[in-house]
């Protein structure tokens, strides 16, 4: 069990896994934000990391999802005057 945990931690130190981890942490942290503008901004940044990870690992469904999320969040960031 201990060897498996150590092995997983070593695997996660590879650059690709770090990109994925950063994206996941940003998505999680967006739920801690207050104000719609902050939530959307953190989600856009998280989506950028997820897109990079998806391109490297060739995960097309994740790539498409995150491109769409950037579009939706970007639209609201640019067009919503009432966003906090």
C-alpha cells in the first residue's frame, strides 16, 4: 500500500500530471469564490490548464468541453454588466 502511494506521487510529479492537478485545483477553488465574475474568471483559467492537458493527452471530449466553457464564461464576462 505504501509503495503504491509513493509510486503514484512520483507519477504525479511529471509535468503533464501537474498541469492536470493545477486545473483541478482551480476548478475546485472556483467554488470557494464569491461573485459571479470571480467564479467565471477562475473557471476560464482552469479551462486553459485543462485544454493544455487535453491536447497533450489527446482527450478530445475534455478539449471540446473546455473550449465551450471558455466561450460561455468569456461571453458572460464580456457582456454581463451586472456581474460582480
